[in-house]
C-alpha cells in the first residue's frame, strides 16, 4: 500500500511539472542520498564528491530553467 501511495504522488508530480523536468530533477536525488548516508550512517566521502556535487546541482538548475520549444 505504501508503494502505491508513493507512485500516486510521483506520477502526480510528474504530471504537474512535466516528465522531462521531473527526470532532470531526479539527478539531485543521488546527492541527497549521499548527504543522508554520510550524516546518518557515517559513510566516508571521497574527495571528488565535493568537487562534482556543485557541478551536478548547477546542471540540474540550468535544465530546470530551460524552456522547451
């Protein structure tokens, strides 16, 4: 039942903002997972992560502002 509820929320969100934007926004999910794993589970972060994370978030921000013609 919880999975069904999650899918309902997910598909309503995709319908509201568009499938392309929702797909690009999901790229930020990996970084949020990394933040939670380091803070809650004590995972170690390799030095390349803090260097690439702003780049990924910047690309997500640019694609969210882009218009489709």
